[in-house]
C-alpha cells in the first residue's frame, strides 16, 4: 500500500514534465459522441443525434451516415434517439439505440439494409452490444445481466446475472473468447464468452464504481469513481495509480505497453507506460467529459467526449 501511494505521489508531482501534445486533426460529429469503434480503416461513431457516422481514418472524411427514426417525447414532440454503442464485423454493423419508455433497440445494418433485430417489446435496458462472431452478439443490460444472443435464430444462448451491482462496462479479448466486465462495485470479472463461466475475479484495487475498462493481452486497465486507475496483469499482479479527479475513460495500446487515462478537470489524457508507470504524454484539446479513448495503433490515439468533438493525436 505504501509503495502504491508513493508511486502515485511521484507521478502527480511530475505531471508538469510531461510532453504536451495538441490534436493533429479535429472533426465534428452531428451530435454528442457516445462511443467509438475502429475497424478496417474506418471509425464508427455512435451519436446522440439518431445516427451512426462512419469516417475514413486516413482522410478523416465522413463516408456514410446511418440514420434511424426520431422518438416522440411525453409531449408528442419528436426528439433524436441516442445511440449508446456500435460495433462492426464483416461489413455488418450493430448498434444500440434509445427506445420508448426507456427500453432499448438493437439494430443491424447488413450492407446498407437497416433493420431492428431486438425492439422495446423485449423490455431490455441494453447498454452495449458487441459481435462475438457472425451470428452471435454479447449484450449488456443496465441491470448487469450479460446475454449471449444468436441473431440468426433470435434466441438467447445464456443470460447471466453477473452481480447485484449496476453494469458499467465490458470489453472482449482480441480473440473474443473471453471478456472483462465491471460494475459499480469496482470488481472486475473475466468471463468465458461462449459459456458465461466466470474464470477470474479481480478486486482490491478499486473501492468504488469503475466507469470504464480496457482488456488487451490479458491486461485489464480501469478508470474509477474512486479516482484510481488499476492495472491487473495476467500473472495475477496488480497495482493502481491515484489521481485527484474522477476517471471516466481509459484505454490500452494494442500491445498493452501504453495506458491512457482521462485524469483531470481539463479533460486531458495521460499516456504512461503500463508496467513501470513512466509518464510520457499529456494529450490536450478535449472540450467535455471523456466518453471514449482508442489507440488506433501504438502511436495514434483518437478520443471523444460528451460533445461533437473527436480529436486525433500522434505520439512522437
């Protein structure tokens, strides 16, 4: 505990020595950005404006916009539907949208043909959906139920109540055979994707709600309400860094060498070496509370916040 505390003090005392990096490119989505996913040279953007927007990562140009109908509020007025998550596999896009009475819809865009595959009649408070394979998707409910769903047969393979705490986030491993999930308890669980069996329970580093996590190369990184960013390694070792502000978003580089955490009131992103905690970069320019950070590769980062702004940085 003393070592962790001293490491935290050392990191915070040296923040001014960081290399400040400004965005190379900034683009504006049509609505506040809720989530980002990169696949096959494109950036898929879930917005609050009834749309998923797709950008070419090389040119940063908008290449396509998937629109869904507006909702009616309690006064009968039309309002845009918020898109909560988006994912893509083999040119098929799935996304979760706001629906009537607080329930959620799951949509499928199959090469330009858009249809609703789960609607509000299911009464699911979906928060996130990701592809496991061509036919199966992993769905998280706000009630912290994780569902493996076969979209080809419209059947639930399993529905697991992970804990009594409300859901926060899950991330699939690179091979999609396991996922890390967390909730307001601060506990992280590693779960077998196909069976739903809990393989590991990771705890002791966060003592309050974890807002977000990432999971790469067997390493789990968290961003917590307790102002801690925890690292859980595949060998069972763990540590955390403590900050002075709520941590809303985090990400690991593809090789898990770098960690990135949105860590202060200015919405800056700290990039540091995951294992030795050596601080490397301070990314500036975000204009609101962070919603997503993604390493495009080890040297390029994109991030969104609860605004229309999407920034791109290069680490030099």
